[in-house]
């Protein structure tokens, strides 16, 4: 008898899991329940869609090293009936800048990244000024720049490519909202949707993104993941920034090229970052008070900016330690969680899909060991400290 896996959430995490499950074992029945097949409000489609290895923990670096390998080969991996998808991957690099206060951390992170094979260069102020003559380095003591393996891409295109490939391999996608879970002891036996349908499952996967908490509550699990709104601004400027990377200012403000324009944003202060703010609103005050002044200081050409477009999306924000929660929960033995990526879901989606499929099929990880991201650290209050939170 084939195993039945029901995945709640068809964004990049859920669709990656569906793809790897069906590609690895076509006898497994996979049903993906996605409330919004247009992905109009999904984090996967609304994010700044980028990938980096510049993290401060080995596992996050390794997950993104696999992520870039997957994205580079996406045309071949996700080909369907002769059509090879493209996600316009541009390896323009990340550039993390540090003032004197952040220099030691930047150098420590760089040493770890390099030891794991990430292609990151540590640059002095003079080297930064030579490579990026438009950059103000007066208050900068060092920068870490991704020579390869880092950049940006079409996030919506990635989701669609994973979904179509999973469907071509036999995964079933259902457009519905999950309203209930039926349990027998410590197992979930059926997933109930708003149209009254019941889907039997041997394994349930919570990949509901910003709505992960609502699904967790249906099974009596308190997950520290909340929907945190992030506003993104597309701006035009007369500035000509040759070879512009995705730049992370020491303040946390970022920008990157988007064709002839630029995408920019930042996270609000923690004391002004409530849950579940409406996505149809944009934090213009944050742009006027924080983002624009920072951009103008770092790049003189950005003193003249025009907002061409803006939107908001959700981070599925893990308030415990900003890292993903991946694995089984001890109270619900047949439910795998894949939640709380805190802005890293697109780049960690391929490694998650591969790992979760291994966990379901083999009962353990067989390639990259993701067990340190499991529930044990949450329940035992052992946070993973990530120093490069963007």
C-alpha cells in the first residue's frame, strides 16, 4: 500500500517537498493543499528573492550552497515535456558592509563561510572603493562580497517551476483552505478543508508559511512562528551603479538592482513589528525616515530617488531564533514541520525539500543533516544564534 502524504502549503517549501518526494519514490501519494493557487499573497512570490551563503551558522551556509547548486541546474532538474524553466538567476553577489563595531563579527563569519567552501572575498575600504567607486566607505572598515554563488532570481518563477514539476511527477494540488485536523491519539488521520472534503494522511507536512501557526494550533502545538510584514520598494534613480551587488548596509537597509531600477527595504525595529499587519498597506514612514536617508548616505546618487512601485509580503518569522523549524514534533508523531524561515525560505527551499523527503521516506536525513533545526532546540530552550539576520 502506498503512503499518503498531505502537505499544507504549496509555496516554495511545500512544492519543493512534493517534488522531492515524487522524484524519489513515485509510489508515495502526495496531495498539496494550497489556499491561494494564484500565490498573490504568498511569501514566495512577494519576497526580494535572493540567495546567499553569508550566514554565521554552518548549516545555513550548507543549505544555501545546495540551494545555489539547485538553482543553477533548474532548467534540467525541473524540465517538463521539453520545457525548461528559467528563473533569471543573476549571481551579482551580496555585499555586507561593516563599521568598526561590526568588523570582528564580519571577519569571524567570513572565516566560517570560507572554510565551508563559500566563495566570499573580504575587502578593505580601499578595495571596496576601487571595485564600487559609487560607494561611500568613509565609515566602513571592511566588506564581505560574494564572488559567486550569491545573487537574486525570480521567486514566483521558482514556485511555479517546482509546482509544475511536482504535478508532472504525479503530485495532486488542491485549492482549498484547511479548517480542521482529525486525530487518533498522537497521529493526524485526516485533513479537513473548507469545502467539507477529508484527506486521509499517513504523514502530514505543515508548510503553511506565514499561516503555519494556524495549522499548528489545529493540532494543539504552539509554534513560535508569526506573520511579520515586510515592505519592499522599487525605486528609480539617475545613479549609475556599475556591478551593483545586493548591498547590506550596517543599519540593515538593503538594496539590489532590478533591471534598470532598484529594490530596497529593511526590517522595522523590534518594538514596532507587530504580527499580522495587513498586506494591502505599505510602511511609507519607514522608507521616508530610515531607508531613503540611509541610501543617500551610502550612495550619493540615491539622493534623487523616485518610488515606482511598492508592496508588502510576510516573513514567516520565528521569534525564538530566526531559524527554520524542520522535523517531527514529539506530541504529533506523524507531522513534519517546515516553518519559520524568517526570510530565508526561497533559498533554503531546495535543501528543505530534499531533507524532509528523506525524513519521511527513510526516517532520517541521508544527505545534509538538518536535525539541529528540529523541535528539540525549541522545547529545550536552546536557540541557534544567527548573527547575519536581514
